[in-house]
C-alpha cells in the first residue's frame, strides 16, 4: 500500500512544487537590502577578504563557505548557524555595540529563508547514507550485496551492479530507488528508526551524482592542525602530574596524627588557628559509623566502644567498620552516583526497567568490600571485555563474568534508543555523549561535554578532542551500527542461575502458550470478519485492532487477557549481562561533527585522549589485545591509570575527601579546569594523590588515613572565633555539621527500629505507589525492609522519602549532591504512615523489653536512636510528655472501638510519639 | 539617561549576571524562596501554564487553512513524510472538518470547538508560528519545559522561582496541579529542578483529597494531640539547636518545620473551593462532569496566584490531545474538558484585576500534521505529531490583547512567518517577568548555566503590549 503511495508522491511532488507556493519558501529578506548593510557595519571590519579566522562575510556564498570553524550559517536553519550563535551570545562583535534583538532577528529571518547550498561533495551525501541507508547496506547487513559506506563500495555496488554511475543520476540505482520512494523501504522505516529522506536530500544526491559523484577531498585529516593546545595551556596545575611534596612541620606538632594533619595545621596556623577540640567519644563513634557504613551504631556497639579504654580503640573500630559488609553498600553508592546507576532506561515515558542492571550494582559493592585497587576497578569498568577473550574462553569463570559485568559502568545513562521513535542517529549520539559525560566528570574531572559543539570556551579542549574521545567508544557504541539497549546484553550467566530461571519460567511459559492458544481460538472469527471488511488483504491484524473494533471480543476475552498479563508478570528476567563490549570487525570511521550535529561531518578523527594531558604521560596507543577487539577502551584505561596521571588520582581522592569532610579540596569535584575552584590545599591534594598510588591504589587505606586523622576527629562546635576567621570552613578548623543524605536517613530509620533486613545483593526490591501517591519499597514487618541501595532505582518512581531528602535524578549522573531544607521533608517525617508504623514497632519492642519500666524504655529509645544515653533531665521531660500524650490518646481512643485495653494502647502510642520525634529530630538527621 | 536605559544597562552586563546568582541566596549563602527583585520592572508577577500534553491540532483549533481543502486527498511532500512518527501510516492532505469564524473586535479566527475561548478573543495573544525540534512527545516535552530535548535540566518554573522567589512563604513557590487520572508524559520530570537546588522544584498539589502528600497524618487526630506531638519534637529540636550556635542550617530546619505546620492551614485554605460562590463554580464548569476536574484545577490556580504563588502549572489527563485516530471525537472530548475552564480562568482573573499581573499560557509540546494518519482497525483518521509549526496562546501580564502573531505555510504545516522557537518563547516569558534570560544564570562547577545556554533566542518584542 505504502509503496504505491510513495510512487504517487513522487509524481505529485514535482507538479505540486511547480504549482503551489507553499512548497518552496520564498525569500522574505533579501540579502542585499537588509543583511549586507548590517554585516557591513558590524562584521566586515574584521571578516572581509582574508578576514579573521579565514571568514569572509561579504557575500552569501562566502558566508556559506565559512571559515576556520566551518560554514558560518546553515541555510534554512538559523538555530544551528554559528554566525547567529555568535551574535546571540554576544561574543561577536568583540568590540563596539552588540547587535540588538531586532537586528539579530533580521539575520535569523534571512538564514531561515535561505535555500541550501548548491555545491555538493561526498561530505554532503555521506550523512544521508548514514542516516537512512547503512542500517541495511552497511557493516552488519548488506542487503542485495550492497554496502553504501564508502565510495569504493558504492561504485562496486551489489548484486544488480554499481549503485552509482557518476554523472548520470537517472542511471544510478541509488538515486532512482530513493527518488521513486522505493528506498528506504516504507515498511521497514519504523522498526529501523529511519526517516525517509527530505526533498532537499534527494536533490543533494542527484546533484552529487550529476557532478560526477566526487569522492571526498574536503574532509581534512586531523593531523593538519594541532595548534589549538599550547605549551602554556599544559602549564595549568591540573594538567601537570602531581609531585609529592614534603610534609610540613607545623607548630602544634602534638596535634599531628598523620601527614594530613600537618598540611592542614600549617594552613590553619598561618591564620592563627589550630584544630578544634576533639569530638566527644560517642559523637565520633556515630560520625564514623554513619560515614563508613551509612548506619548508626547499635546500643551494643555504643556499649562496647564506651568501655574500650585501649589507646587504639578508635583505630580498631575504623578497621572493623572498613571490614563490615555494610561498608560497600555505603561507599559503593557514591560510585554508583558517579556512574549514573539506574534500573530503568528513562527517556521514554514508560521508563522501561533494565532487568539485569543490578549485577553491576553488586559488582561495585563487592569491589569496595574487597578493596579492589582503584586502577584495577577502573580498568575493568572501562574495558573489562578487552581484558579477557571471553568469546573464546573455554569456561565461564566467575572472574570472567565479573570483568564483563564491570563494563555496566558505561551502560547506565538514560537510553531510549530501543524505541523506534527515539532511536535515530541523533539520539544514539546523545547516549554516547552521556557516557562521555560519565567518564569525564567522574574520572577526568573535566567538562569535556562543552566541546561537543565547539572548542571549549575556557579549557584547552578543542572540539576535535571530544570526537577523539568519542571515537574510543565507537568500536563498542557505533552510532552507524547500533544495537538497541534492550538487545545489548551478553548471554552469559552462571549455569545454576540460568537453570533456576529456566525452571521457574518453563511452566509459566507453557501456561502462557496455552492461554494464548485459547485466545487465538476466540479471535479467529473476528479476524475473518476484520479481513473481510478490509480493502487491504495483506494486512497484519493485531490483537489490539480486534479489541478496538469489536467490544464483544474485548468483553469475551477480558479475563483471559488479564490472566495472560498476570502470568507474564511472574516470569523472571533471563539472566544476562548488561555489558559494553566490542562489536568486532573494523569500527566505522569517526568524524568531528560541526556544531555537534549528526549531519555536519567535519574532519575524520582517530581515537585519542585530550591533547592537553600529555606531560609525563605515555601516549594513548590502542592495540588489539586479541582478534575482534580494537583495544581502544583498554588503551584508555591504561592511559588513565598511569601513576602520574594528572587527573585520575587527584579527582578520585578529592571525591573521597569531599564525602568524608563535606567539601572537596577542589570544591568543584567534577571541574578541575580553569573555571573550577582552585584547590584549598594544593600540596595536600598532591600528597594524597601520590600516597594513594604508593598504597597500590587502595581505597580503604586512603579512607583509613582520612578518618584516623586528628582533623576528622575534631568537634563540630563553632565558636565565634572560628566563625570569624574561617567562615566557610575552607581551612577545616572544625568538622562540619552535616545533614544525613537520603539513603542514610532511610537506612538509619530501619536500623534503629530493627526493621532492617540485612540481605545483600540480588535483583532489586519492587516499589509500590500508594493511593495517595507515596512511593514506598515493598517489604514486610516480618522480613523487614532492605537498604535503599537494593530498592528498584527507577527514574520515574524514586522512593518518596529519598526524593524528599534530595535524592538526585541520574541525568546522566551525579558527582555532588545538593542538600535542601524544605517543608515537605518535615511533612514526610512527621506525617507519613511509613514512619508512624516504624515508630510503633520500635515502641512496641521497647515495651516488650522493659514492660514495667517507662524510664528504661525512654533511655533505651534515646540510646538506640541517637547513639548516646539520655540525660536524667531528658528522661524526666520525656516521661512527662508521654504521660500527657497518653491522656490525649486515651481521649482519642474513646471515640474508636478498640479491643485492647485503652490504657495499654494509649501508653504504647504515646511512647511511639516519642520514638517518632526522635527519628525525625534534628539530632537524628544531622551528624555532628 | 532614562530609567529604562538605566535598567537595561544594569541588566545586560556581567554585573546583572553576578547579582542574579547572589539574589537567590540568603545572608548565610543558602538558597531560599524569598521574593527577589527582578532585573527590571516586570509586566507580569506570576504565571499560570495550562499545558496541553499530546499536541493540540492547530489546523482544527487556531489556524484556519482553507487552502488545505483544495488539496484534500492528495499525497504529502517528502518534507512532511520525513517528519512523521509513524512513517507506515501516512495518509493524505486532510482539511479540518470544523467551522472557523471571526470573534470579538479583533476578529481572531477560531474553531467552533472553542466557543468559550472565542468570547475571550480580544484578551488573547495567539502565536501561530511556534516550532519545535523533535517529532516525538518525550523530547518535545523536555524541550518545552526545560529548553533541551533531553531530560535532566531545570524546568522553566524552576528557573522562574530561582530568579524571583515567591511572594508567599507559607505556600510553595512553584505549584503543579496534575490530573488525578494520570500524570503527563515524562511524569515528575516535567517539574524537576535539574541542577538547580531542589527547593526550586515544582511541588505537586493534589486537586482531590489533602492537597499535599503527607500534609496531615492519615489518622484523624484531635488538635490538642497534634499540638502535643509537635511540641515534643520542638522541645527536642530546640535543645539540640541551643547547644550548637552558629549553624544556620538548624535555624532553617526549624523554620521548615514551622512552615510545614502552617501549610496545613494555608494549603488547605488555598485549595478550599467551598469558599467560592456558586456563580464562580458554574463559570468554571464545576457542576458538569466533563469540565469539573479541569475546572477545579483552573480555579485552584487562581486562588494560588491570588496568594502570591509565583508559578502554577496545570496538566490535563496524560496526553489527551494526542489524536492519532478518531480526530473529530478526540478533539471534541479534549475541548469539551478544557475550553470552558480555561476561558473562565481568563474572565475570572480579569474581573478580579489579576490578569494584568498574571501571564496565562496555553499550549502543548507540538501541533499536528495537516495530513491524515490511518491506523489499521482504529476508527477514523487522526493526525500525527507536527513540530514544524503549531499554535499557542498567551494572555494577561504584558502581552498584546486580541493579537495574532506569525503564520504557518498555506497548509498549516510549517511556521514560516515570524517564527517563534521554544527558546524565543522562554526568553520572552522571562522578559515579561522582568528578567533577562541571559542574566538568569546559575553557576555549576565553575560554568554558567542558563535556560537557553548559547542557543539563539530572542525576546519576541512584537508580542509585548
């Protein structure tokens, strides 16, 4: 049906274009009368013959030709025209009056009404082929034996001869079939996320073939110009390798527990400051517990630590916490934030759940618990598939699986390209751009993404460097040879798990098949009726079509369909690995994309790393580790993990520091560039970076150093002096008072009320949306509730409690969290059913434990919730409050039918109120 | 130098940009929602956005194209085909089956589907030359609400309250009234604050039941009991704070708890429609099934604006304007739900003298195609998405009344005259609120972020009164 229609289209096309004006847009703003005088005044002083940046703005054609950074305008598209961008952003003209909005409007109008360029080269047709054809005539598929990727393969053609006959468009199958609407085949468009070519594109192909189909001369090689990064650029501190400084000797030598303190004290002393008094023993206990495990100390921990009088009691405690399985669940989360971890694909409204993403989450938690050296950790995540020749491995070892799962690091960003209406070249490139954002913000600490559309405005990162980095991913993420996120999985799983899933699913699948057959039987007469009424006898009739058309069919099959849907829900995901892996073969050529646009090919580029990062470093040199692996990502990992890399170690130790001390030594943890913050303690940063490498990139050793420093053990009490001399605490003259983050609050509540199910790892816990709109994790009072890291992290249904406390959206990732103080937090803690229930269980347990001793109940509540004993005054006040509340509850319960004795019930509820108050108190939600 | 010169000089340089960033912070450097002075005197103080998810069909509602009738049944050009979401369901040129007529002194032509809006023709500023960047819902919603086709950036409402704060500290500055039946496409992402601090995120008010999630405990408790619970927490918190002077965070926390308590009164009161007269309720269509739900939200929006809320966003059931099939039935349904309440909102604001200081905006994420779409087995023809040209209207604070701006081509497909991009629209809206879009910056990791970044945008001066 559609093919016929397209042929009609072609015939009509020319007729319509000739007869009716709305086909071709007339030029509303003639260049000579309105535009030229404006350019004359504002631009020609610099951009005339032999103008600045080789840009000549005297004529339309010279403007279209452009200068050093490509064409100045894109005909018909002012939104994507450099000239317009420059005047709009007011960066041009550099001196004198900027253009007014009305003047800009004149320029925009002119560009929008300009018809596209006349001269065509291969650079103009290549993007058309890439966007519309190579999915079937490219690397993986060569329908009809035809490959349209290169000039040679086009000339060679396919089974029916050459695809192009230079000079003769009408004799060139490529042109013929596209112009007639036969290609791309209308029926395959949607499933391949391809749009049919525009009139202008068809015309471009015709002109190109007419002109003799000239092979490309105009895509210059990148080697031509590398002048954009200078030696001076490389002098910037963050681009120089860290040099280990000598440890200073501050005056307060007795306050120095380790070199961290020496660096900090030296700076404090220069402002006539020293460390604050040490924190109280139990304050420090709670701080370090929450910091390293995300959970508060239990009463038994408080008791044991209070009694431990050994001089190294604290160091022993730190060692115990670092060895706790809870440690990886806390510190793994920070890394998952950096990776942009999510259990759903996002972008599309349905927010499709990613079945096997959790394996990567578990990998990260285990890596932290095992203290996997950071260089190894990073290498596995960037190039795990290039570390082991898994395709030819005889056996599926746990080690091999782990390395493949690790590459999930680069599979976490939003990815809607599984949907045909969001799977075009543009959206594929957005996925790659997001993954580069993950690497650059979390490992490099640079805003590389700024160079996607133009040279970085502030840092020496030319646009080319962005595309060289992007080319590193191209052997796995090839925009011209795309694999949908729903299919980009490796079919590897431990035998046991595979069998278990198969055994679980087999009877369900049989049941579904049976039900479907039943449904089909009922559908048959309706199908016949449908077909009889249809003019198109080849039509594929879907079940939905029948439901839509025949209400009686809908009614008749409602139960059956519901049954199928419910049974399908019981199926478990097939165990697979969500990995990033090499596609094999020769990756497609990478180009610089002018203005960041898929259709604007610039120079061809080779995979590479930012040019400015070269001082003292071995160059980036990809080499295949084994056949069908380009080695591009492995070389990136090797390059990044050089011990003297100027950014990898600094950026990571800075983040550890930020998580422990509240702010980074570089306060902009994802921007170490010129616009980032200068380090508050540059020598300390370098000492830590080199110390990290010296200790074999051990994360735990680094953290041990940080939390056992005297700096970390300071009190958070602020004196007027401190406020005056170190108002922002940049010198770390005290520990900051910090609000718990979302996960600390969620998990600590469960821990205190003893409702925490300590089960680790595995598929995520489901969430449910309550009628009122609250999103909660599924759990039960019997089994308890699991830590937030194990709850489904779906983009559209964050847990209400977490969201209220600033859980960040992963778009694509989060390096530094924001903290807000807003009323919905208070509402959540004081009014939600969830916390009410937890508080009641908490109170119930206290009553069970100390049945006849309200004072002990209160004392225990304080100890459990706040990690400290209650003072006698607090107990006295709390008991008075409970009495008062119990009376009020008794009044309340009078109005309700209750089976239990009212006095018992009301005391229980009153104690619950105290428990809830403790759990929503400032003392609980803040860490001293 | 005139006062206007002074303001524009003040607002356009770096100085203004730096100030914008400082304005949003209180004396301790924390971000807050206190009312902030704009860059220059604003035309509008608050915004009500009537967002029409799905893509209302411009050629059936706002943009009369008699030419289309001449081509009825002919095949579309390649350029149209190129932009279709369902390339396998392409139909032919489809003229509107609805009658258009001129209304009011301004003579704005509107479709018979909008009889109520027609009575407000002289109050609206109709833009017929909007254009977007993507043919699919999700990216187009991201674009309309945040300026980019990808998720994760701050919404327009977040930018507005970041720049201006709120006149009422007892209610959220940015309120979202979503449809209880179903969230719009992209759900909560439509009002996220992205990289802006979370306090600038939109707060969902429910139009049924308690207005705010957990505004009250689910158990009905007597006020002395609630008071006693509150004072218990206050006592514990106050002692904690007294022991830790010099921590503004703790003051802010205490204030947030007090606000939460006050909001039980203020939010409940703001959304209590029983205080409205019968005539008002009737005007909004609260007494009719079709209009009751949307009418409630429109009326609530007026009550919120009256109380100094800066930005109110109203959504309508999922994407009811997405008429891929049964165009006629679908449009009658959508207009039947929205036309009367939206017009009532304009009239009500006007009679209360609030329309001069409130900007009302009406529109979806794109429009629809001038050609038909046929889905096998699914009723009569519909229209596929059309981002190349569509209509929106604004009314109130600072925009021309009874005015039509721009035009699409003769078949209503592509905006050709006085084109207005989504970025232009954002820049103009901020301008009406007294802010220069280039100066509304947020510093993140050393970079200056703006709603439009370096994307060309222009204040559409022709729209300004």
